[in-house]
C-alpha cells in the first residue's frame, strides 16, 4: 500500500538543492545500471546477431559516459524548474495511486515520449542544428552507453519531455516517476546494436534496435525511436520521393 500523504509531504518539503541532487543521483543510477547491464549482455551473449559488425571506436564508451553525465547534469538543472513549477502551482502531481489510471498514463507517456523524441530528433537533423547532434552520431555503432550521449543542448531539450507533459496534464506521481525508468530501458535496448527479431521486416514494431543502429550508420533515415509509424507518417506527408 502506497502512503499517498507521506509521499506528498516528502515532495512538498524538498527544496531546490534536494531536487537537484536527487535528480542527479537518480538518473546516474538509472544510466549506469541499465547501460552497464546492457553492455555486459551484448558482449557476453551469443544468441543474437549484431546489426553492424564493426567494432566500437577507440575511446567511444568513455566519450559516451562523459557526454551522458553532461546530459544528466542538464536533467538536474531542469529539475530546478520542476521544483519551481510544483511550488508555484504550474505543475501538480496526482498523489492518489489507481492501477488502471497508472497503466493508461504509462501508455500515454510512452506515446508522448516517442512523439516528443521524434520532433526533437528531426529538428536536430536540420542543417543548422546538426553540428550539435553530431555528438550523438559520434557513435557509428551504438552501445547502451550511447543512451544519454548528447550535446548539452540536446540533453536539455530531450530532458524537457517530462515538464512539457506535466504542463498539460496532472499525472499520477508514480507514472511520472516511471517515465525515466521506461525510457532508459528502451534506450539501452534501442542502442544495443542487436537484431532481436532478424526475421522481421525493417518497418516492423519489433525491429526498433535494428532501425536505430541503422540510423547511427546512415543518419538520413529512421528518425523515430521505438515505433516505426512516425517516420511513415512523416514520409507520407512531407517527402516527395519515398520508395
Ligand atoms: Zn541513438
Ligand atoms: Zn540522429
């Protein structure tokens, strides 16, 4: 049983510095545990073929970790705005926990996360912004440590996925807290460079890791992360030459 009043009183008492520190620690723990687990899995497993057979670049993992820490710092800076928003009524958590609502909100946040990523990612591929996104594409072959490996400006924009969603709807506290967990799991899998379902078509829902590895190899296609449909819709609406 979750004690709603206790959680609310704890969050209400947190100041700016606590928000910053808790966010920094929380994202560091999430990043390190899931990226390291994913990395150990891909170097030890023999069940799945790699999408790209090339090795990682020299110094790649260290560069990804350093850049990811800068992104985590951006997430912590964003938490100061969240703290301000919560203290001044711009944002509100719904502290009651209802399982059915939680599941619906998780699904909504997953879809929002996909849509938001697609828009930001597509924007960073515009000629004027690509010089920043090139930091992520430093990883020709992605690794689970690529998950947060961005230029600080992209880290800041991608990290805003949560406060932007909360601006429109008062989500349950626990569904908002689940978003970074869901996101890092999908991120580590999507950057695994493993082909989990080799028999599936590239546009299948199951081919997410294949699509994202191929995006790192050739940055002109597959801009969506997990779902294939946003690229399809975009191409149908805006591209003249879709094969
Ligand atoms: Zn990537
Ligand atoms: Zn890209």
